[in-house]
């Protein structure tokens, strides 16, 4: 009897402890922010699935470090997070920002509101149209670069071969360029049995005009001799191609050998 009483009195009651997991800003899969587990001291501790927060926070582990078994005392473990900071680069792509620089950078947490810098500027011939890729209201998940998009106001010069052809087989060649920049005159057109002389510039022009001041120039070709032979004799005439592409017949270089009809 005494032995039985000793066994009953000497047997220790298992110690139970409580472990609390605090997501510390995040949440668990069930949407709760804390999770409580109870178990016997020394028994296996099965940790829960990692909590989640947002794209700006990455779960790093628990503090204090999580043991493999239930601890001796009730313990609270807090989730440890690292912040995801991203850098967004704005490339003015030819223009400049208000500080005179061609590049602007901002840094913030992924998913947090993003304050975009003031639009860059270039000159009167470049109109800012936006960013590529399209901006969002928040910082992206990783570093990104946005490039300014510009509408370019172009001046135009049209070269008309006036009967001739350019190297690509066309008779009209249109060049565009930013007003004030140098015009690269195309290779001279060609025309069988004719020699290119020059372009009929109204006045010498070396740079592209303003947007609404298009310039058109035409080819000038050399004169050519045409000899007519009839039963009255032969004569040689000067045929000159004038800018409009028509023909002008000049005086014969020699009189016909015969003037009377047979």
C-alpha cells in the first residue's frame, strides 16, 4: 500500500508551455496576426508556415531563434522582416530635369507610393510625351528604369528629280530633320542621255527649315542637241529642259540644206 502511494505521489505532472507566434506586421495563411501553440516541455515543436506581408517586406525568420522543441517557459516569437527597397531611374533621353541633369533617381519600398519627378524638358523641337514603360502609382517590385518619350518636330525638304531617278528608283525624295540641323543632300539623280547640273535652290539652304516652312527643290539638267533630218535637209536644235520639266526649242545651229518642196 505504501509503495502504491509513493508511486502516485512521486509521479510528476508533465509541464505544458505556450508558444505564441507574432507575425509582427504580417499575417498567417488564415489571415490572423498571431498563432498560439501549446505542448509539453521538450516535445517536438512544429513551426507554422511562414507569415507574409507585402512586396516591400521579406520574411527572414523568428526572434528569438526558434527551437526544435517546446521551451521550458511560455515564449513569444516575433517575425523578423527585411524591407525591400528599390531604386527607380528616370532617363531624360536627350532632355534634362529641373536640376539640369539627364538622370533622376528615387528610392522607396516596393509597393509604396512613388513620387515621380517633374517632366524633363529639351528644346522647342522636342515635346515630352510620357515614360516608357508606363508609370505606376507605386514603386515596382524591383529596380527599374523609365525612359522619356519625345515627339520631334521635323522640318522637311523635298528633292524632285524632274524626269530623273534617284538610286532607289524614285523620282521624289523627302528628307526630314530637326529644324536647324544640317541637310545631307542626296546623291545626284540620273537620267539617260542627260547630265545633272544642280538643284534649283531659290536661295542657298544648308539646314532643315521650321515645321511649317517646307522646302522643295528640283533637278536642273543640261541641254541636249537633237538633229532633225527631213527630205529638205537636216538641222540641229538646242532642246533645253527647264525646271518645270517642259522643253524649250532654240535656234537651229545650221540652216536646212533645202528650203523648197520638190
